[in-house]
């Protein structure tokens, strides 16, 4: 056992004063679906519904052990890291100042306040996270606090690795594969370092959101790089640059083991786990499960652990998640339809709809002195196979249309 493994085991044991090990549960639905032995490491069931409490606890413990007079801890976060820091500040009875963007949803602010109780002060600064982070670091330096980084910190990496310690002990053997979500790299770096020593026979898969592939970019370049654009939908893993310390641990990862999953498909996985299993996962928390379909041929007959990294899902997002899932599954489409300006034209179109087709959106602008009017129409159906039938009817009847479902610019503007 190397030094990192020993420290990680000690950190894991120390965490039992704060919370019990999160469960490792076999999932019968996924096991049957993929003909494999699928287990879920339920980080969504931690006290703050994510694994971030682990790194925050370990880092704060180390700081206080080295300097018992340190009573002020500062962080910048709009999500799970903030809640983890708040919970640990309350546990140790120290002051935490947490900077959040002004645009942070009220639900996340309230949960952070609840976890931190009267030990935490929340400051809303900046419209974007970069401004929030800068303000937090300036204050921390002026006030003599300790800045708790969300992932680019050796003690945080060591704390997140406790997920691996628990999983191996709970399973009682090394799995064939572990599937890890990747954002800034704290969890993936920690698990990678621990498994290299304690379960080297286990293969690891690293899952990133398609709109934030910072690990893949760093592996391609040989060093961390800053992405020019990031899709923030998977907010728990949408990081523009992998952590420098994290990349040291991940630099030897084979690029073929780094997979990206599309945001819309993640939405379909969130709904599947909610509707079938009653498991509430945030987008980042569903990534490892969502990737199983991409590696179905590799995992058949094998034992797989997926880390469900978080369950802080704001149900106000549910309509958007459902919408994106329907688009991905091909059961909802949007069209701009050229409708002849003659009596009965709309009725002719409506008669083309099948028994399983439903109009979910309809906007018609009738313009004078024009032969045609433009209609924005959204159609839901039970099966994606119904759309080719409808489109064939429309074409035969001479209805001109444009499918804008996948046109991001038009869809964002019109829908």
C-alpha cells in the first residue's frame, strides 16, 4: 500500500464522524438492460447529495490539524461544492464565507444556508463564475482565510478518493470496471490514484459532458487547456479547464477510455432513472449511467460500478429536461410550416396527424397580401416512427416545411 492509499484510508475513516459510507447498490433494471452486474455508488445519498462533502471535509481537517487557529474558510461555488463546504463548516464550528454568482437559483442558496446554519455567510457577487471566483480570492487574501478549491487541491483529491475505498470494501472484490463522471477532475484523479495501487486490474472509464470535454482536450494537448466555449447544462461537470494537479494523476489515461455523452441524452437517462427506479439525479449524477449504452459490448457479463455523483436536481428544471429528452428520443419535433392562406388549409394539415400525434406548440402569423403564412408548430408523438409517416403526407400534399428541432440558434430564439 502506497502513501496515497494510506492517507486516503485514514481520511475515509475520519469521515465516519461526519456521515456513514454511501451505499453501493446493485441495480436490477440496468443489470438486465445491459446483461451485466451493474452497481451504483450512490453519492447522491450523501448528507449534501453529492460527493463534494468528502474533499471539503478532508481539506478542512488537514488545515485545522496544521493550524488550529484557522477559523475562516472561503470558497466560490454555485452548487455542490458550496453545500459541502457549508456542511463541514457547521460540523467544525468555523466560519465559512461562500461566494456565489448573482444568478444562482434560490433553491441552491437556501440549501447552502440550511447546511451551514449560522456558521456560513453567503455573498452573491458577479453574473458569471469567473467574477465570483476573483472576488472570493481577493476577500480570502485580505481576511486571512483559507481558500477551499473545489477540485485542484491534493487534500481534496485525497478526500474524493474515499469513494473508491468504500466501493471496494462494499463490493468485497475489485470490479471489472468503474465508470466515473469528470468535471474538474477531483473525483476521477483520486479514484485513479487509489485504484492504481489497490485494484490495478480494474479498468476505468471517464465520462465528460459533450459540451465540456476538458479532460479530452488536455490529453490531446498534453497539458490542461481552457475550452473556448462550455455548455453549462451539466452544471456539476461543466468545467472549462481540468485542474492542474488533477491532470498530473490523469495524464496517462488512454484517450479511448474518455467518453463524452450528449446533454440531451443525459436528460433521457435522468427521466428513465426517475420514472423506472425513483432515483433523482442531477445531470452530472446521471453521466456514468448514460454512458453504459456506449460501452454495452465491453461490459456484457462483467461487474461494473457507476458513480452517481450527485442528486441536487432542481425540479423547476424538469420541463426543460423532459423537452430535451423528447427531442433526443425523436418523439418531439419543431417545424416552420408554410401554410397556404386559403380556407380549409389548416384543417387539411390537421387531418394528416395520426392518432398518436399531438400539437404541443402552434403560432401562426397571418400577413395580408401574402399567399402563404408561416406557422411555428411543435408536435409530440408516442413513437419516433410516426414522424416519417407524417412528413411523407405533408410532402405529398405540397406543404412546405423546415425542421428546426436541431437548429440550435433558431430553436433558442423561437422556442
